C-alpha cells in the first residue's frame, strides 16, 4: 500500500484552555483567534536549528477515525501524543505578523512554537524522551484555510497524516455526533439541505442540478474560501456536514502549500476504513507507522471511542442523493492522489 492508501473507492461503498466558541451578540458564532507572542526560545532541536516537535500532525478528517488512531499511538512505545485531545493550535492561534493566508515569518517562529508546545505537550516528558516521535491531531486542520501555511512555516519537516472516510457515512456520523441539531428538531435532511443550499446559492461550487463543478476551475479556491467563511461565522446554523466530505477541495489547498516532492516524503493519506479490525480483532497500520519512522506493533481493536445515539439508518433516498453529489468530487480526489488510491 502506498502512502496514499488503499485502492477501494468511496463511490463503490454503500495553562491555556482551549478557547470556546462564543456568541458575539449578533446571532453569529465566531471562532476565536488568539495572537501568540513571547520569547524566542526553542525547547529542543536536531543540532541544525530546526525544531522537530511535533514530528507528526494528524490533520483530519472529522469523524474519520482520528480518535482511534490517536488511541493506538498512545499505546506505541515510540510515541508521545499531545496532552490535549485536540490542541486546535494552527486553526485558532495566529502569529502577530503572519500573512493573510497564514505564513508566519521566521522571526516569529520560535515564539509561536514555544507557546504551541507548552499548550499541547508535556514539556518534561518530551525533554526526557527526545528520541521519541511526537504527534498531535486536530481534525479541522484539513478544512481550515490557514492551517497548512502555519504548519509549513514553522514545522516544515513534520509528517502529515490525513484519514479520509466515505463522505456519505462521515456526514451521517457527523449529524449523530452533534446533539445541537437534534435538540433544535433538525433532521439530517434539514442539515444537509442547509449546507447544499449554501453551496449552491452562495458560491457556485455546485450547479443547480447538484452536479459538481471541478475543483481545478480558476474561481474554485475563491468560492471554497467564501464557503469556509460562512461556516466560520455561522457555525451553529451551518456546520458544513456535506462540505467536510469534499476532500479534493481541502487537499488541493494543502497540495499548493507542499510541492510534489514534499508530499511524497511527508504526506500519508489513508482511508479510515483501514482502521477496522480483521476477524481476529487485529488492526494493521504498519504502512503508516513505517512511514512516520516508528517500530512495527500489533494493535487490537480499542474500546468504542464515541457513544453516538442509535437513530436508525440513513434514508435510502438521502443516501442516493449524497452518493450522486459526492461522486464527481470523489473522482477528482482519485485524480489528485494518483494511482493506488
């Protein structure tokens, strides 16, 4: 298996506290931003001045198995994982002199990283185990507009892991996870209709008959940025249940930040379904552990991570609609990742 995962296609499948999201009084929900300043003191480096902590960052996707992967890595003797379940550093925290797309200048690098490590990791543990591989996971990074440039600016050698789940199943799992919508008596169909309507009418990412516009069109990145801003400002009314499954748009942005050579060395894209245990309860993620440079280890199925409510299966017609909607985007994803996906 290549670093881009297996060949099965989605179309074939049936003490700083994390900053809370707060209402600004205008009925719009805003994701907070923290400006990071401080002394430029590195914690550890490899003798060349390049800081290597963390070594691995799991960027997504939400409801894609990142918690399960993190649980496995906590059990690995060569790994140190972040003390926060999801540090949300590269999406919520900006550097005071960064560019509009998130590039952080070299003079601010150490201050930004020092604050990040103190936020996300047990510094004493890291100092005592500098030979271990460090990892954090925040599933929104793949979706955030600035996370890629922030990470590339300050951790240019970090390995990037992306788990991608069948987008139809991901969307339904997303809805089951988020009790807010159910409390508001919003059905799954209500939620996807809101998302699709915003995509359709606000940005032109989809045509009126819900056939996808190819992501390599000149105006697509602008349209996607506008779509993300709608999510950011109206997070509760609109949680991008459909949009988060358009992986081609999200990875395309990351692949503009990292060139082909860097991607081959630093990116590992895998299907979430690869984390499912075999009939003996074993989970084989050897390709991924070898990619990040840690020893092979046999894993068995971990206990259930999330207790999402049983609300019954997705409606057949809803599933068929989402399959049709996602198919062109999935085809675009296969072209983007190349042979072996």
